[in-house]
């Protein structure tokens, strides 16, 4: 939506094929595509610092990734549910930590 908002986007994800598909749908030519697996939380802060060096400071970071498991309710148990909120929170914290807002 660069033509409308004037934004340069940095999109990221762990699936290169889906990431490329989303990148191809963006209007404008200067958006940045970066691969990063937020499940590997120890790599998020260094990755984000490298991205900021490449594209300059981020002006409107938005985090909208999440781990989820789609299962019939009968198949859901605590071993499946317990790790998801912690992993989602850890990724959000690790993304926010290196930012100087």
C-alpha cells in the first residue's frame, strides 16, 4: 500500500515461499523481505538490529505473528496449548527489546 500510506514495509516470516508471495502482492518496489523464525527467540534481537542497519530505524513496528495449533477440541490438551502463549510472548518481547522508542 505504499501508494496510499507512503510506507516502506519490512515483511518477515519463516516460510520463504509464502513470504515471496506476500512480497509480490505489495505495491511499490522498495519493500524489504527478510526471513526470520520467531520461534528461535534468541536470534530475534540480532536479526532486528541488522534489519535496522539495512533499512534505517523502524517507525511503526507491528507484530502480528502467532503460533497456533488447529485441532478438534477433543484433540487439544495442555501439552499442545501451554507452549503457544509463552512462545508468542517471548517473540514480542524480543522484538521490542532492541527498539529505542
